[in-house]
């Protein structure tokens, strides 16, 4: 038994952890922040909505970057193992992406969907080369949130049904609908948007009440949720392949096959969110779902698709897309500049065979993280796939008590070591790592060295 039920739900992906910068040697920016960084943080608080909340007690103000390295306004250099939330997939300021964007901007920067945009067609064709099976029809948007919205609208239009079965602990975005598909209290807007959305148990084996990694519990719950909280006619099942914000929750091997069978037996579509896990990040395959041999009906992508340029994509089979005839427009969706970035990023990813690279570097990263489990009793589990690896921190290994304070301390300690990592988990107690897919073996080695040093600081 775990005490997951009693854990205080305190979600954390981006909020500044308190007490995160304790202890330092040789550090400058977090102990003696520059007046410029302080002034900018103060101005951010004055002029931006309060939800725009950066990491760290002394927020980091980045000024320039290259590959996996970023510099702050102070001139300090950091090794970035979080890539702006798994987004700079081919490294900061990748020259091929920069060239493509500069060239496009000098030709034409904006069209809107009222005109045929060549770059949009090229990007969709490039995407269709790597998407599984029959998935080849794409709708481009400006963010993951909007890509999820489009997927849900498509499923509802195609099936003529309304209800969506999502998973607990999921994160789907910040709009009214997607914040309610999200099933972590802190990320949900406190009003509207939840009609027709139900949630089945997350396949979170580490905190499974049965104490094992059997899939039955999760599948039984999925069936029960459909049978008891829907009309029995769901439009779709919606799931991330690896639940990212939840702390890289990887389902058991047969989960998706069985879940897809269940949902399809009720006539629903299978929508898979690859916003975090897509584009080779999980190693060996282009998309996470390919590890489990399921061909989704609709896929959602964003983040790594354009190396930081704002692009979301919803991809499906032609006969499903057919259901959405419009009228509908997107002023910026599929715009020439974002599409140039997406095409160039996809070209680099294909040329560099990022699934193979992520597999190799992921094994290196995983071996390094696994070696820490014997050293620190506060490491409950190391998990993930490829270059998406997480470390769940607990204050009591036997009881699996989430330890958000240690996670905050470790995040701050990593900054002291000039290392950028991320945080997640339903209690903000999971460390998340997800660097550029082009990270080299030497850079990974350096990252691990800094992570070990950060763990030493955060110990005790
Ligand atoms: C799995 C998943 N889906 C959707 C989103 C929403 O993407 P965006 O922040 O681009 O709107 C996110 C963002 O973190 C995500 O992790």
C-alpha cells in the first residue's frame, strides 16, 4: 500500500519552489543575483499576470543560448537538460532552423489560412512520413493546448458524441476545456469546461494500490468509468503516452493495447497526446505509442516539433478529418515562419536519426540515474524512456511518501551547479530530465556529473 491517497496535492511544473537555493559554493547568480535579473523579475511581477511564475527563488533570466548551453544576463553558463520543457528538440538556436526561419521571414511572414501556404503543405507532408499507419491529415495550430482542443473537436464531430475519457494525473493545457481534461487539482481552472469529461485511473504502477504493475486494475477502472460515468457512448479516450507533468508516468507494456480495445468496443476513438513524448524522445521510435503497437485514430503534437517556435499539430486519418468542414480559420496556425521552423526541425531530426540517438543517450542517462538509487534513500523510483527520464523523490521509501521539499532543494541545488532540470509530479516531487535530442555523450556525462553534485548538496 502507498500513501498516495493522503498525499497533499500540490502540483508543480513551473512555480518557484520555496527554499530551493539553500547552500552554495562558487555560485553567483542565485546567491548574489544581479540587479538586472532582480529588476526584470520585479517588472515581470508588475506587468505580467501572476500565473506567469518562473522557477527558483531568484528566477533565471536567460539571455542567449546554443545547443544545450544557455547563458543568463549575468554571463553564467548553464547546461540545459530540460530544453524549455522538452521543446528545443534539436538544440537552442539550431543553425538549420535559424536559416530556414530567416529565409522565410525575408520572403513572406504571414498569410493566414485564407490562402494556400506552401510551407504548411510541406510540413504536413514531412510529418506524414513519420506518423504511424494511415495518419496523414494535419491541422496546425499555435500550441499544444490548441492541438488538444482540435483533437477533441474532431473526435466529437466525427462520432457525433460528446463524452471524453481522459486519465487522472494528466496534463492537457490551460484553456477552459483542456484544463478540465487535466486531472491535477492545481492546474485546473476553478470554473466551467468540464462537461462530458471523465477520468479513469492513471496507469501509475509505482503508486498502484495493489502494489504491483498488473494492468488489470487500470483496465477494470477504465471499463467501470465508462460504464458508470458516461452514457456508454464515449467520443474518445484521450491519453499521453507517458504522462509528462505527472512525473513521467510510463504505463505497463500491455496497457495501451488493452485500453484501445476497451474504448473501441464502446465505439470511441483513441486520441494519443505526444506533446512531450513525440519526435523520437522515447528512443527507437518516432512516437511513444509505437512502443506499444497501437495505431491511434488521432495524434496530438507540439513542443519539440518546431524547436521552440509555436506549433501544435493534430494528425488523423482523412475520413476522420472529413468530419470538420468548418467554417473555421486560424490567423496564425500554419503560418509561414512557424512552418519553416517545423520543416527544418523535422529535417534535422530525420537526418540525425533522433530516435536512435535518444535511445543511446537515454541509456546513458538512465544508467547514471539508476546508480543514485542505492546512494540516496530518498530516491523512490527512477523511470522513463529514452531522453525522458524522471526521479521520484520520497521521504520514506517503504511508504512512498512524496517529498516535494527535497525536489525543490534539488532543483535549486542543480541551478547552483549550473544545471537546468525540471520538476513535476502530483505533489511537485518528481525531477524531470528531457534535454535536446542532439545532446552528445560528453554533454550527457557533464550533465550527470553536475546532477550528482546537486544530489550531494540536496542530501541531508
Ligand atoms: C502532454 C501535454 N499536452 C498538452 C500540453 C499543452 O501544450 P502548450 O503548453 O503548448 O499549450 C502540454 C504542455 O505542457 C503537455 O505536456
